[in-house]
């Protein structure tokens, strides 16, 4: 098991640059890669922000998609599983 990131803000940024909330320095992860947006309480969305290699959820390439419990996010060499309580 890897690190755990809390989705406690309205927007969580993910990428290789230091100014991101979640810093990922792995192959295929852009400086500004994606963000997770909380809308309307328990609703979370993943948005690719124009990354070079794209983002996938459950193996499908996405630009914006609602996240559900158990979804697997992949950004380059980084993987994360969504756990919503």
C-alpha cells in the first residue's frame, strides 16, 4: 500500500511540479497533470488539465469524469484507487 491523500479541499492538483497538492515525480506525469474537483458535497470529478500523456480511469482515457468508490486512476506511472466513505 502506498500513500493516502485526503480529498479535503475543493480542488486537489496532481503533477510533478512542487506547487501541486499531490506531487508525483514518475515517468509520464506532467508538471501540471490533473486535478480532482469536489462538487456538491460527495461528488468528485477528475479532470486532465492538458497533460502530455493523458489520464485514465479504470483503463479508459478521460478528460473529465466523475469518480466512484473503487475507481483506479492512472497518470503515467502513478496509480491511485479512489476510496469514498
